[in-house]
C-alpha cells in the first residue's frame, strides 16, 4: 500500500484545509461578524485540530483501515454501509459543486469566451490524471504547489496594503463577542471538509511516530488560520465591511486592483493560474474520497473503470450548474446542512464509542 511521509502529511493537511475556501471566506464571514470577521476565521480553523486528533485516536488500534472500515467494525455492517453512503454522497457532490465553481470563476474573470464545458473538462482531466497516479503523487503535487498558492495569496495581500483604509479597522468588537462566535459557527463547515478527506486518507499515513503527525496537524491548522485571517482582514481594510459583504469573488477584485510601481497591474490572470493548483488539490481530494467510499460500498476492484465513471459523473453534473450567487449559496447551504452535521457528529460518536469499548475490554 502507498504511504506518505510525515512532512507530506503536514503539507497535504494544509493544502486541503486551505483548499478553495480562500475565495468565499471573506464574504461569508463578514456577513455575520462584520469588520471583526478575521477573528472568526482565525478561530474556526482550530476546529480541525480536535477532530483530526480524534481520527488519529480512533484509527490507532485499527492499522491499515480508514474511518469507513472502522465504522463498520464498531457499529456493524449496515450502519457502516449507511454512513459510508452518506460520506460518499457528501464528498462527491461537494466536489461537483466546487468543479462547477471553477468554470464559473474562470468565465467571470479571464476566459469569458471559453465554453464552460471546455474549462470543466480540462479541470476534471487534470484531477483524473492526478488521482490515477496515486495518493503518493497527489501528496507530492500538494507539496510542490501549495507554496506557490501561499505565495500568490501573500503577494496579493502585501501589494494591497497601499489601498488600506485605516478607518475600516475600528471600532474593534463594535457589536460585542457574539458576532465573532456566530461567525465561527457559520464557517465551521470549512475545516470539516478537510476532516472528511482525512477520514478516508488516514490509511495512507505512517503511524510509527504519531507525535510528529499531531505536530504536523497543529502546524497546518495554525498556518492556514493565519493565512485566511490575514486575507479576510485585507478584504475588510480595502473594501470595508459593507462592500466586502457584496463581493462574491473578493480575492479576484483584490487582484485586479494590485499595482506594482505603476507599471504592472491587474495580476489576477497570472495568479488565477497559480490558484488553479489549489482548486486541483481540493477537488482531487474530494474525488479520491468519493472513490474510496464507492469502493468500500461496492467492493469493486476495477479501479480504472471506477475512476473514469466517477470523472464522467463529476463533469456531467457540474456543467449545467448555474453560476454566480446561486452557486455560492448552494455550496454554502450544502456545507452547512450536510458536510458540517456529518463530520461534526460522526467523528465524535466514533471516538466516544471507541473509548467506551476499550474501557469495557479492560474491565
């Protein structure tokens, strides 16, 4: 079986956790927490730590098994099949929605004349090739591309500083602490997307030195929290909370405003190509998770046909999706009503059941 190193585990955690959430995080958080939205963003990514540690604890006594297989062992065959079906549907449909957003994003920015089918077809082809090459190559891809994505985000934020409006920063906590807490609740589905991927990918992680895995999970979560918080803060300082609330693609708007020495401007075309790497990582992670779920449910070992069929399904459902605000709302609602309840309840339930069974064996 393929294995990834501890360093690759850290990079994959950070890359999938960041994923494509840097596109909607500013608008979504500002709608709830206002100018203090960056506080909610920094806090919410801390949820990946306890949920990730629970996955490590649950699978410690089940080497070589992912959480779907552990669920069947702890809850029984049919409850395990039911949860595997929910898991597969959740990660698969979320991947389809994010794939549809790729077409919408590129058509609204740098490729307005290219048909959506061509954009989505090219993206799913890249995802299929990466998934078919294996988890180890996926980890290497994330290890190589993630620094470029971070560089693109930092570059955009740094060159947006001259456009900061200092008055937008104050007053801090103008409506108290509750909007920040509600902002955390609103964004809680973002780290849960990563948790669903980790539930399937844990079988590829070496367990000899679990302390390094825990440290890597901490580092990835803190780093992504800092990047996302800084990005949200930049959007608020440049646009103000009222305007940031209305922008579906605030990051692209920042890219269009960047100006370097009055000679280079509108660099969103260049950095969209870099950020496309983040799109590939996130969609490929969900594609792989859906593949693991289908294989667990069906027991089918003909991987090539399963990969091709899943890729065609992703493309067939993603192409006719409406874009713009309707798509953004659909992703948000699916996250809130499916991804968050599934990951938020499933992992703690298994953790408590695993602890109870271990104590029962000791007595």
